[in-house]
């Protein structure tokens, strides 16, 4: 799981959503090449604008931790049926 609050992915692009989108697409491709089944993003509320970008890259909302300070998004990386539990 990638925590955007701690990740270089978010820090390296500042507020440039296009740069974040390109970096996220590159990360997704790398995860696919590594054989990962799914990708997970923990998005702190202060970085929630990146959630919209992640949605354009195919990520969907999964849950919000009880702390209420973030949301968790996921993307199924395989061509097969999505097996992530709801």
C-alpha cells in the first residue's frame, strides 16, 4: 500500500496534478511488471485532490479508516475479474 502522505511520488510533483498522474501511471505499470494483483493508495485528507487524479487512472474508493484522516483507494491490476473484497 502506498501512503501518499509519506511517498516520494506525491512529494516529487508538488501541486502539479499532471506530473502526479504521469508518476502514478508509471508506478502502476511497474507494479504490473512486478506481478502485483492490486494497487492501494492511502490518501490523507490534505492530499485529497490527488484522489481525483487517481480516479482518472482507474483507482476506486475502497474504505476510510476509523481515524477519518484518510481514504483508501485501490486498482485491480489484472485483466481477470477483480477479486478485492468490498
